[in-house]
C-alpha cells in the first residue's frame, strides 16, 4: 500500500529535497502551504507530483479535520522561523511559529491520528555556547538566542508528549546544512552569490562578520535522507545530524573564491556589525548514534558543497543575463 507523507516547509531547501526523496521512494506526498505563500518554491519542479493543502496555520480545527481525514503515515514538520536575526527582531512571532504551531500538530496527532510517525526539525542552536565538544544527544541544552530557546522549548514538549501519550515523535537536531536552495540572507549563500557577482564584475566587495568562527557544515540533500531513516525505526529516537567535521568560515570563503581564481583577501571585509555577541565557537556534531542506528553519514564534504553552491550561482547569474 502506498504510504502518505505530509511535509510542512516544502518550499524551503530541506522540504524540497525531502519531497524529492519521498517521491522517489513512492510516497504520496502532500505539502502544507501557508495562505498567501509563494507556493511550492524550491519544489516547484514537483508540481503534479505532490498534492497541496492550505489553511491558516493557527487554525486548530483545520489541523484536526485534516489529520482525522488523512491519517498520514509520516509527518515532517520542517517549517518555522529559522533565521536567528529574525528571532531577535520578533521573538513573539518566533515563539508562535516554533512553539505554538508544532504544539497544535502534537494535539491533532494525539487526538485524531496517533499512529502517525512525526519528525520535527530541531537545531544545534539548542546547545548555545556548549562546554563540551563535539555535541551529542545527551549534551545539555543551553540556548542563547530566541530561536535556540524556541527549539529547545518545543523539544521538551515533544519529549513530554512522547512519554505521556506513547506517540512516535522524533527530533532531528540538525547542524548547519546548506545548499544552492538556501535563501540569500544566510551566510553561505551570501558568499556563493557574492563570488558569482564579483567574478562577473557586478560586485566589488563582500562584507562579513568574523571569519574565525567554525561550524559543522553539511549538505541539506544528505540530511533529509537521515530524517526519513529516523521514522523507519521501531521506536522513536532523537538524533544529532551533522557532518562531524569542524571547519572555519575563513576556509569556506577561501575555497569559494579560489573556485573562480581569486584571492578572498582582495575582496572580503569584516564588519563588527555582523558579529553576534553570543557566537558559538565549536558547534560540531557527534554523529555516532546516527551512524550506528540509522547506518547514515554525511557524504558531501564542505569543499564539494561550496563548489556546488558557487557553480549554481554562477549559472543562475549567467541565465538571468541571457534572459534579460
């Protein structure tokens, strides 16, 4: 029998890669789209292959009736506020998106579709300024941003529902994952777009914060495979998902510029205005649990990821020029 999966956030990078992955596996995929959204976004190429449903995010009655009617096998809740500066600008909206909304989903699943297996996208931001490295599923949560606090809060709510009601609920604690589908305001895409524009003579400088921060950089397309594997286990588990490699932003920038034969030091400037006051120094995933229980590991290296993103933005710029 064909399985049904619902995805929230299909227009983003994770949702679009996940939808591709599930369609290839023969799933019937339904995307929840917020009213007045831009449609399928990054998943527009899947038009005709995925169904859609739209109603107000805060309508509990709509969620209830949908889950009562559909009884989905799997639900992937990937939507929500994901840009940390936005969470400082409007923490109330962040909590509404990252705490209130998933709590409504928990209630609908509990009451009307308790057999549904649910994955929630969490974040390494729950670890804040960790005192141990690398971080795993047992690392204490010490969030230092409204975004991180919202993800940690809903994580505890999910744990409570899992224990109290016996529901199949899993948290994917995702470390930094990027792709050519990443919005331009995120630093990796800001870099790849700038490299393409500088090479084309359309931009002179790239202004960033500190280049000395380090992160665990991975490819979103790899991570959605881990998400789907998580819901195939006999029992729900939370997993840290990352590459397990700590690499500096400086190295990422250097690789990006070298791809077009340029020295980043001639084009990149640092501005303290872009430096976060609570900037983690060593967020890196211990993925031993995922390797053991999911038989999963990230296969795309950081240089391969950067190459993919820069080439994509060069081609995008070239195509827009030809269309002009």
